C-alpha cells in the first residue's frame, strides 16, 4: 500500500517470522551462536525462551535456512497436550509412517530411523516451537527418547522453543532429570532503546528504505509504547507508516507513533503501553526523553 510512496521493495514490518529480516541484537546473536554450537557439539537438549513476539521463531527460521545436508530436521510448530501421542507427532515431523497404532512398535521404528540416520553420517534434530504447551509427561517422554545413543554420540538432539512458562514447567521436581540434560539455554530479552532504533532502521534497510524515515525521537516513542518487543515494534511501525502515508508525510513522527498507540488503546485491542486517561500529546517529549537519551548514547 505505502511501499512505492516510500521507495520500498516490500513491507519492512511484517508480523511474519522472516529470517531475511533477522536483527542481530546482543541476545539474538548469542542465541544463534549457542544454537549453532549446541547442535554442532551434539548437545542433547537446547532451550530458547523469550516473551511473546521476542523473535524466537525467526531464529529457528534462520537456522532452517542454513542447515546443511548432514542434518535431518523435524519440526513441530504448535504442540498440545490434547492432540494425541507425542510420538505420533514426532514421527510425522520426520515424514515417517504414523499408521502404526502399537506404541512399542512405533518407538522401535523411530529408533531404527535414528540409527539409520547416524549410519548415514547425519545428525537428527527435533525442533519443537511453542514448547510451553507440552505437559510434564510429554517432556519426560522426550527425555526417554534422548536415551537413544551410543557411547560417543547423541542420536537425537531436541531444541525446545517457548515462552517463559516453559521455564516454570521445567522447574517442577519431577523434571529435574530433564533439566540436567539441558546443555544450552538462552533467554531473549526485549531490545534496548538503542537496539530498537537500530532494529527499525535495519528492517527499513533490507527493503531499500531511508534510515531517516523514523528519526531518533520517533524511535524513542516506538520503544516507549512497545517496551522493545520486536513483534510489537513491527505492528506499531507498520500502522504508523499507514497513518503517515494517508497524510502524504514523507517521514514518520513521534506524534504519529503516539496517535497509533492511542487509537489502539481506545479500541480496547491494544498490546501497547496503556496510557492514563489524562495523558496528552504534550507529555510525549517528556515521556520519551529517557529513551531518546539512551538511543543517542547507544544504550
């Protein structure tokens, strides 16, 4: 809609997890490094956590794009405690025949698959996104599957990606053996004010946009309303660009950012920072000043 007006090749702030737009904040870079290291060193369990919209799935998409022929990957994107046996979903993720109803036979079929992959010089990696939906019994089932190994190498590596509720689940006493097998864990924190500004300009740059489309104070306003959560940044920036486009403005101002946030708040559908009823636009400069200072100081 506004792409040609701003000279962009595509929308810069899509809500879809697109690895081409991945921004390497300090925490995201660390998560990527730990993921690559853990898989390379045959770690049994790897855990990546973060709040909703923190960029966890984008990191996984980045890994899937870069995975080599020496790795066989199975992906479960939205598990549930009520959708049947976990082993059925695991075998389906690896394109194995799941018509076998006898669980013991299905287990041995999966073990044979792991042994065959190993014999072919391949590592087998199972990635479970939204893993906070798994129950304690399903997590224990994963631990039992991880027992399939030889004296030197791990046959099955498991990457669990989830919201902070996953960490709470793993703290249960009955899962202490599982926790002892987690070789890698990284938690994705929200972006800092300076990272928020860099993130906005990075995504604009990917599609050929000007880094000055959002100036420092506009970026500070975005951070004020989103708390540095990437998905919320995308949502707010996209809507702010629509507002600016509708008024033929060549840049997005902090006032426009605040207007979007206020309108969403009045609709009752806002995920942005909730403003008090007496808040006025004249408060904007004072409210975003700490974030503006942090951006200019690179913090």
